[in-house]
C-alpha cells in the first residue's frame, strides 16, 4: 500500500516547509524545558530540607511548563499555516570541523501537540501523585524524577536535530530507570528497572547507528537537512536509516521484539506507569517515526517492516492482556497493543501519520485515566493488584468506577468516546491500498479491536462487577482461603486523586469527537505530516465501522458473560495452552533468556576464565620471576662500604685486563 | 733511572693504598689509603710527563692534588661528624643503607 500511496502523493507532501526563526513569545520556548529542569534540580540539590514543600514545587514547575506551552499554542494558531514551523536557535553545540551541530528547538504543530499532551497529562499525574505518594518518605525525590522525566521528554520532542533528540531520548531512558526502580529496596524492582534500561539500550544503539548513517550521508543531523534532502539519497541508505530508527522506536515504545520490559516496568509506583504509558516514554517511538516520515516515505521496505512490527505487537499485546490477572500488567499489555496500532498507522505512510498522533493523544488521556484509576483501586485495596481478589468495587469507589468506565469505553472505541474517533480511523486506513496488504493489516487491526474489547472489559468487570472476592472481615466464613487474606476496607481516594481522574475522564469522553470536527486535528498537523487526499478503503467505510463495532460488542459480551455473570475463581485456573503462554508473556522472557541471556552469560564466564588463566597468568608470572631474581641479586648488597670498594676494584681490574687483552 | 723503577714503585704504592682501603676498618686509615692511591697516580703522571718532555702530565698532577685537598677537607669533616654521632670511626658500622 505504501507504493500506491506514494504514487497518489508525489511531491505534494509539504514536509520540508521552510521554517522561520522564532520571535516574540515563541523565542521563550526554552522555558518549556528549563522550568521542569529547574524544578528537578532544585528538588535534588536542596535535599531533605525540601521535603515539606517539594511536591508542590514539582507540580508548579510542570504546570508552569504547560502554561508556557499553551501560550505557544495560541501564538502558533495566530500564524498562517505555512509559518507554523518555527526554529529557535539556542547555542552552537558541537562545532567540530565537518560536523557542526547547533542546539535548537523546533516549535511546530507536531512538537507542540506533544508538549501540550506531556505537560497537561504530566501535570495531572503530578497532582495525583501528591496524594498517592503521601506516605512515602521519598516523595520529594519522586517529584524530582517526575520533573526530570517531563523535561527529558520535552527535549526529545522539541529538538531540531536528531542529536539533541538523542539527548532527550537518553534522558527519558535514564529517568524511566530511576522511576521503575524507585522502590529499589526490593530486588525485584531493581531488576525490573535494569531490564527496562537494557532493553532500551538496544534501541538506543539503533538510534546511534541511524545518527552515524545520517552524518555519513548528509554530513549533518538536523531535521531540515536530513528530512529535506531525502530526494538525493539512495533508497538503500534510506532503508538502512529507517530500519535503525525503527529499532530505536521498538526499544522505547516496547514493540516486538523489544517489548518484554514493559510488563516488568509495573514495578514502579502507579503514577509512573501512567506517565510512562500516556505521555513521556512509550510515545517517543511513535514520535520518532512520524517525525522521520520523509525517510520512511523514501524507503517502502522499511515502511513495510514498521507496519508488520506494529501489527505483530498489536496482536501480541492483546493476547497477553487477555490472560493477565495483575491489573497493572493487563493495562501494560493494552498499552503495548495500542502503541502497536500507532506504529502500524505510522508505517502506513502519509495517510497514517496524523492518525497515529491522533490516537496517541486520545490514548494519552484514556490510558492515563485508566492507570490512575488502577492506582486509586490499589490505594483503596491496600496495594492489592490481583484482579481475582477484587470484585464488586463499584459500590465502594464510585468516582473511580465512573472515571474508569469512561477510560474503558474510550479504549474500546465505543462511540462517541475518544478512542472511537482515533482507532476507527486507523482501522480504516489499514484497509487502504492494493494487493494483499490492506486485507492482512486491516484484518489484524480489526481483530485487535475485538481482542481489546474483550480484555479491557475483563479488567473492568473483574474489578468493579461480580461478587466480592476480598475479605471484608465479618461476612467471610472462617477457615476458607479468603479469610486468610488481609481484611480490606475499600474506600474512595482523596480528592487530589479523584480530580485528575475526572479531568482525564472528560478528555477520554470528549477529546476525540471535538478534534474530529472538520478534521481539525489533521489540518493542524498538516504543516508537518503533509496534506493527504481521501482514500477509498478496499471495503466500504460503513462496513468496516459495522464490523469493528460488532467485534467490540462481541468482545464486551463475552467478557460480561465470563467475568460479570459467572463467578470468577479466586484461585488461578489452569487454563488452555494459549492462556498459560499469555500469562508468561508468550514466552518472550524465555526466548530472550535462551537466545541472548544464557549465551551472554556463557561468553562472560569464558572471558573471565580466559582473563584469569591467560592474561593474569602472564602478568602474574612475570612479576613472580622478577621477585625471585630480586631475591638473588639482593644478596650482593651487603651495606659494607669496603665490600663495595672491593667490587669496584675487582671491576676496574677486570676492565683493564679486558682492555689489555684486546690490545695485545 | 729507568722507567721500570718508577712504574714498579707507583704500582706498589697503589697496591698498598688499595689494600689499605679494602682491609682496614678505621675510616681515617682508609682515607690515608685513598691518598696513597692518588699519589701513586700522581707519581705516574709526573714520570710520564718527564719522559715525554711534555708539561701537561705535571699540570694534571697539580689538579689531582687540588682536588685531593678539597676531598680531604670534606671527607674528614664527614668522618668527624660520624664519629661525633656514632662514637665510632669504623666504616663497617656505617651500613644503614642495607636495612
């Protein structure tokens, strides 16, 4: 389908719209990054003295950044569409011979969309965390990291060159490590943080290689040169760069085959999961691919790989989500699957870029809402995450129930909730094209919608519907398995936690519809993603929509029958082969262990052995010989002046004798 | 007088000086041995200067004397100092470098 689209849209795609230098309000864009960065620095440097007020400083820094971003948005709206790509030069960063990198920010509709999403959702999560982390002694450190996370993500999306983007990319990776391992006192959490970091490193390697390829090809790494000069570059080079960028995106966005870290990343506090999944981390891969659109447009092979990766991850995540009993891990699997949708859309070429970002924005709202809801449930249930021990919570936590329901309906794609507008468009776009591709990818996207409906409804019904499966202290029969559980007193969370959830729920309900009126979101992104004509899918639009809704309804009904009508067993049933595989993340960890970890360990062990025996043996042996030699020679040093004099005399006589002997 | 006589005398003097240095323990006596060796060399220098009718050998002998005089001054000062601190003039007692 990529090639057919390319013929439809020759050079009409206005990617390389000339950028204009920043002036007036827009030249203050550096404040976007500086504010949260200053917040993080203050909180980390002032230390324990800031414990009393540090969290509010963190909220303030994030909120101020949002306000600056909103002002930028207004300023950008005031310009004609062609002038909306603004560059702000900050300083000469690396003036090194051929490579001359300037640090600068690019403010355009795409980066500003991210800025608004990251700072708005980020601020809500900050506020939520004030209450959620209230009893944690390290709350100040937590807020410092949150601010740093926002700052790193803003560097990533605002950078005007791939190198500065890489700085933000690494920053995001580092902070995710710090936050996933926030409760590092438990080994499992520290291991999860390490796993996320290492999986990300593999992706980072891809970005590094892409950077080197760009420098070798263009002699520069800034967006204007690289993306504007695509025409003069061979398709092979573009494919190589594209594939490396995809590897980077796979690491950061938890796409197949680098997705294994995402489930374990649930070890962090719940607001961190919300932040990672909605705004600051896994979205970076989608951003990278959409930003690098011209490269992928010039490399149809790489584009096809992007779509395949997206399609695999979409189904992969959905299957895993169907079997997880841990509420956070089920949500993590759903993120994997939804990001799969976005990557798939981004791989479809120009028709998909705006849709990928659109779904990213709506997903940011409902996924953040769902995670904050899950955090609220955990808050009320004594940090229990096993959904088999929830049930009937809707009467105990009304606000959480209602806001979670909004997020649930949105992710299902039930009209008129946000997810319907974005996901349905992606499914439609997946059906556009010629040959086998629309049929395969369209079907996958369609099936994904049904699976999503099933596993998200499963989460929803297991948590809020059905019978109580927790120990409420008085009605539980003594001696049963239930009575051995700690007594739960489910209660609604404090207001500071509920309000952010309500705001996100409103976003989940209305944002998608509002932004779809007259295609306002696509028009807004056009200066970056290019203008796209309408395309006819291989199936009629109404048929696709009906099929999608029918599958969603089927998934929902199935989950209702299984998890709301029928009793849910507290003890995990054995399940089918597929269920057991899905519980173990489809054996991804085992595959990684067998293919990479064990050979790696073996290699390390043999290297250690070689080092001990060969290198240490040689060095140590030489030293040993020298010691022995020294012991022998030392004997001649008696310390008596006369013996030295005797030696000199003997030596002199010997010398004279030799001289004389040679003369004669 | 033949050259051989001078050479034998100088060699004898040098051998006596060298044995004194190597065998005696008293620092003063060792010093005297050194002086003996220097004077044996001086004797040879003067002898050869005379034989060749060249004055440079005698000039060098003067240099040796001057240097020897300076050396005696410093050497005796050191010996006196060692004697004062260690109450001994034996060269075998001065073996601190060994340990």
